[in-house]
C-alpha cells in the first residue's frame, strides 16, 4: 500500500502545436515566464526535465530519470491551433515508444485521450463526459493500436473548482477510493504554456509530466481498507510569485523535493 501511495504522489508532481511543432524554431517567448528546467528528488530517485518552446508552445521536453536504472529520452509536442493534439515519446536511442492523441469537444474541453504503446502494440483510451454540475466522468478502455474497445472496471469522477482538480473519486479500484487536493494562489510553472490547462484531466496522473494546473499544498489519499495518507508541501517563490522549490514537510510520507528554473 505504501508503494501505491508513493506512485500516486510521484505521478501527480512529476509532472505531461500549430499543425505540428518543429525543433528548428525553439525560441521561448521572452515576454512571459516559462519553465526551463525541473529537478525532482522523489523517495531517493532523481529526475531532470528540460523544456523547449516555440513562443509559448511547448515543443520538446528532454528527460533523464534515475529510477533505479537511468532512463533518457524526450517528448515532442504537437498542436492544432492552440490545442495540444499529440505527444510523441522517444527513448534515448531515438526510438518512438508512445504516441498520445488528444481530441476535444466543441467547447475545447478534453473529450478523449488515446495512448498507443508502440513497443507491445497495445492501446488505451479514456473518454470524458462533462456533467451539468461541473463534475467530469471517465470511462477507460484497452485494446490494440487500431481499436480500444474493452471497457475497464475502473473509472473516475473529477471535481473541478477554479480550473483546478480538487477531488477525484475512483470506482472499481481495489486500492484508493478518493483523492483530495489543495492549492496555493501563486503562479504555476506551466501556467503560461499554451494548451496545458486544457489537458489537466490527463496530466494529473502518471501519463502526465508536470502536475496539475495549480501548485499543490497538500494531497490526501483515501483508501478502502487502510487509513488516509496526507502529504503537505512547503513552497518557496521568486519575485514574480512562481515557485522555485516545493518540498514535503517532515511529517509527510516522503521525501519529495522539486526545484524549478525559468527562462529569463
């Protein structure tokens, strides 16, 4: 159970295109604050992420993870207008290993995410339904690269306030039953990146890389058979009210420590 808690918190915080982005014009927009580098130390494992942009659109994220063997690679981001429509993941040998596709409804809300595992020829699909009360329901499917039609027993309901995910309820899960999130009021490191807020229902979990839209102050995970677990975070900010460091308190399960560096 402890490993499940650790996985969830790592997933939350490690935090993941004009028709298509090009590496030939990776110039960040100097008029806004954009994340340049993130270092994370989570339960003794270190990872580094470096960010490239075309204006305010994310084009590429290079990563190096020490968990426990070193993994290197990069993600390439592709846009249609101001919406992220594909992320391609490559390993350190420039081999394409994942493709993730995003589709949106008429209100530019995330409607479907399809992730294809190119190494084992499998795929997953998540479909989002937006309710009148502001919650969002999901259905998850598995299958091949061509079609994902096998319905999973596990589903989620998202509760959103002020554009942040404040609660997730899990159904059909044998581990956690819900998660509650509290945020500060400062600027998030990814807040100026075009399209990132539109995929927050995807980036909260292990498929994402850089957390949710706000800066987490605490996360409470509720379990069906054991007591809840809470992680609290202390944050240090720069003069523009962006976090430069986030770390778990001594009373929290951990340790978790994140450092952020921005383009000048």
